[in-house]
C-alpha cells in the first residue's frame, strides 16, 4: 500500500515535469524556481535514464500487485503516456545537431558532425566528473596577491578561498594552445568552478587550455567584486599560462547565466582601470566572448523577465538599498556594447524559464546596431536554463559549436596578423 503511494507520487511528479518541460512554462512559484529549473533540464537532457527508472518502478509495482483496480490502472496509463512524452523529448534533442550544423556552415563548410560514438561522451554520461587520461587537471590555484588575500579575509574569514581557479591542459602539448577562461553561473550568489560543465571537458579534450575560475560570491562580497576577481584571474593567466602550454596571446572568455554577465562585462570593459585596483597597468584584453543563457540586460526595459532583475541585482548582489538605474546601466552588457568589441557567440535555450530567451535575441540585435564586430546567435531548440550542465546531445553539439567558432575566430585573427606583418 505505502509503495503504491510512492509510485503514484512519482507518476504525478514526472508527468507534471515532463509536460512542463515540453511546454517550457514555469509555475509562478518563485521559491520553487531552482528546483523546477533543474528538474526541467534533467527531463530534457536525460529522458532515457528517467524512462529506465520508470520501467524499474513499474516492474516493482506490478510485482507488489499495485495495479489491481481501476485507479491504479489510470496511473499506469498516465505513466505510459509520460514515457511516450520522454521518448519525444529524446528525439527532439537531435534538433540541436541540426541547429549547430547549420550555424557552423558559414566557417566550417558542410562538415558532418560526429555522433555519439565517442567513448568519452558515454564516460561523462556515467560520471560527469570524468576527465580523459591525456588531460591533466590542476585545482585550487590562488590568483590573489598577498594584499588582495588579506583584504578579502578582513571582510569575512577565508574569503580568499574563492579567489582560485582550476586549469585543464593536455599532458604533452605539441605546440602552444589557445586558452578558454570559463566563468560559472549561479546568480552571483552560488555556483562553483568545479561544476561538471561538458563544455570545459570537451575544450580540454580538443587541446585547448581551459581555466575555470571562482570569484567571491554575493551577498558577502558585493558586485563589482565579482568582475574585479575574474580580471585578477585573467592577470594570473597572462603571467602563468605559458607554463601549462597555453598561449597568453589568445584568451577567450565564456560564461553562463551570471557568469555570462561577467564574461561580457570583461569583454566590454577591458583595460578599464576602474576594475583593476592596484593592477591598472595589466593588459586585461581578451579575444572573443561566448555566452550561454547569459544575463545580458539588467535594466529589462522590455519586461522580458518574470521577476524584477534590476531590483534583485541592486539589492541582493550589489548591496545597494534601492534600485539604481545608472549603476545597472554601468554593468548591463546590453548597455555596454562597444563599436570595436571583440566577436561574440551567443547561445540560448529557447525553453529557458529563468533567463528570458528573448533578452538574448534583443542583445544580439543591439550588438549588430552598435558594433562592427562579428556576432552569432545560436538558439538551442528545446534547451532549458541549465541544459549545458548535463552530458547530453544538446551540450555535446553545443561544445562542438563553440570549438568550431573559436577556431574560426582565431584562424581569422592569425590571417590578419600575417597580412599586417607582410
Ligand atoms: C579544491 O577546493 C575545494 C573546495 O575548497 C575542495 O572541495 C577540493 O577538494 C579541493 N581540491 C583539491 C584537489 O584539493
């Protein structure tokens, strides 16, 4: 009997999640938001394990004789319908392959994208923290100077622990490799550099030197400390990355969610002394910027958001008493776009229920108006807010898209350099 109730609860929970994941609609309960954001992405990225779990439960339930009578049979039918929905969601994920194939055609020719034959894809699916043997991982390297560490710890004990980064590099690189600096998301208040982003692992496998960085989190540390910290991480990269086989002359930044805001702000405020206290002379320029479901508009004049993002940012991230529009404009990527910007690549899941998909489209339009630089927008069909955290078809093809685009940007830059050298 009690197992029957567990089974019914599971049936309803997953039926609801599957339907909502498909619809891309969020119940407007703010406190449940993080659960639903994660739940929707779990369903959309890992439908097969969920089906496996369901079949196991059905077998178990029928062994216990749960399915006697009309009510249990109704639940059983709901369960079967949910599984059909999950199969549709699984097939749907392959739309991402088409989206990426089409997007990279411009610079990679009509290249056929690989399937899932790669062993490492499956290894990562079983163990999201899997790192291939020829990639070495150095963790928790501090990027703060003694003075920065001391003053951070004065604000709160051991804050300096956040001022650290991880490096992923090939064991025996044959030549210097380009560098990708990845900035994790989590609304500036949570998240960690060690989260199992398939993109980080894919880029490291493809021979890039990848740096995943932490920064001090709000509300203990107030914005723009997050931006300043990541610029300190960049300072560390420029000085030390050659020792890991990385090329300090080619550093691209990437970030998701709040990390995307920081990545874009870095690209638009490079070498601005305001965000380089006591390291004003350090070159903090980067070569390209990749955004994934990023927060690019803090003012939200078009009201794309379900919540008041500006107020939330001012009060909970920057520690201001009231919403301050000029402060928001100073830190909102949409309002910082420069004519001579670095190139941008923008991804957004079209079912994102947290950061509005439309806001990314708006950012890209505005960028095209203001900047003469290259920008590419790749909507990810069926993608929810954290699809890129799961080892799945979407994140797999997206990672290939990032690699192809960055190689194209780097190739063009090297060709330009050769031309100007002649
Ligand atoms: C790095 O730091 C984190 C958190 O501070 C810790 O959990 C992890 O074990 C550390 N990694 C290594 C290899 O020491």
